């Protein structure tokens, strides 16, 4: 799979740099950033189609902001790449390697992005404990760090963000 290609990725790095400064957070930020991430997008075809006028809106966005290629993660799987995008770290640190992992007890495939604990029942009928789902993604996403420093974030449908994490000064859908 090709790398995740994002429009305005350099701005994301700038946002991360601003959010990681040690100074007191500003009361309000006047600059705004929008990051569009496209999973599995071929950057060469995208640039070709923008130049040919087949993607006029994307070409306009790229002209006003930027269009930058991202290198893929190792392994080049979508969950690994999105977790690396969010945390700025590799799979060895964020712990997402693939869509599926093998359950060492049963050798059956299991989710590679979250751990699930099934509900418990009394007499196999009356529920006494809700199911639990926890993310196995390690590291801190850049929007959480930015939020802790006063930067407001609104995140819409970013992969590998379930269950959703608390975002100070923002929201995550």
C-alpha cells in the first residue's frame, strides 16, 4: 500500500512544534490549520490529476496551503501508518503493527488495535459487567499534546482513534 498522502502535513509538524513549546499557552490562536489525510492515496497519480485539472478543488487547496508526500510506515499497513501519524512514533513505540494479531491462548485472530473484554453474566443470562474496549495504541497523539497547551482541535473520523480519547480544548468524532 502506498504511503498515506496528506495535504498540509508540514503544517501538522508546525502545529506539533507549537504545541510542544514550554511557554505558557496563548489565550487564543489566530492561525488555523486543516489536515486532510487520504488512506492509500497514490501521490503520483494525485499530482498528475491535479495538474490535468481532474482534481480542481484539491489543486486549489494545495496551491493555497501545500501538498506533501509522507513516507509509509514499517509495516505499511493502514493502522500502523495512522498510529504513526497521530503519535509521531514508530510501531515499536505505539504498539500497532497490523489490523489483526494472533491471540496467544487460542491462536485465533484478534483485533490488532484494541483489547476487548467480553461482558459477564450471572447464570449465563443476567448481565453483571459491561464489556470493555481499550486501545492498545501507545504514545500520545499530537492533538492531545496540542490541547494540553491550549490549542483547540476538532478531529473528524481519524482512523485508529477508537475508543476515543479525551482531547482538552477539542473534540474527537
